[in-house]
C-alpha cells in the first residue's frame, strides 16, 4: 500500500499502479487460501485405502478448530499482519466458505469415485468369485450394478464402464444357471 501511495506522488502510470494493486490482492488471496487447501488435502483418504472390496471412501469432515490448530507460523509471518485465526473462524462460519468447501468436497469425492472405479476394473473378479458363497457373489454383482448405474451419471470413461460390465458378466457365469437367468440383464 505504501508503494501505491508513493506511486501516486511520483506520477507513476495508472496501468502500473493497477498491476501493483492486482499483484497485492493475488498474493493476499494465495496467502489466505493455501492453508485451507492444505488442510482439505489432509482430509483426503490415501490411495492405498481405496479398496475394491469396499465402497468408495469419501473426503473427511472439515473441523474449524482442527484447521486453526494446523495453521503454521509461516502464515502469521506474511506481509499483512492481523488476526488470521479470527479471520479464518469468521470465514469458516460464512456461506462463502460453505460454497467453497462443498465444491472442494464434490471434486475430492469425484476423484475418489474414479479411483474406486479403477480399482474395481483392475480386479480379477472371476477368480475372486470362484471360492465364494453364492450370496457373496450376488451381493458383489448388485454392488457392481449400482456402481455401473452411478457411473452413467458421472464423467467416467466408456472404457471403464465396458470393463465393469464385462466383469459383471464374467462373475454371473460362475453362478448356477437359475441365478444366471435372474441376474443377466434383459
């Protein structure tokens, strides 16, 4: 801000003043948003926790006090001094935060769904089903059909859908003929 005041008195061109002001607000925005992004990233389950035998994991819940505790001293040493913790508390209680966080949660959960779909597609389900009881295999088919239906409303690739459909058809062939006729798509 001091540079802007000095530029005003030194007849600095308006374009330069505007660029300086824009840069200041970009840096301030980055200083504010980066700790939020880091904390949300810490809520993301690890890729190794994506298990094809279980449902897709979801992003953990945002807890304001845990976030405040996670703030490091580097934020407090930015050029702009002030009550950053108080600012974050007010922001986290606002509707703007809810909109931002809901978008981040959707993006993260979509990514987790994609990772889960990949895990499902790369599993050898036919071999897995050979030693299982019929009820386990039918449950798997129903869950895979639900996943396939959910994939139709998302941006999952056609290849992933075809692979999952192929796995379902393969697993159905391991069942007795009466169950096959019930489970095969008409």
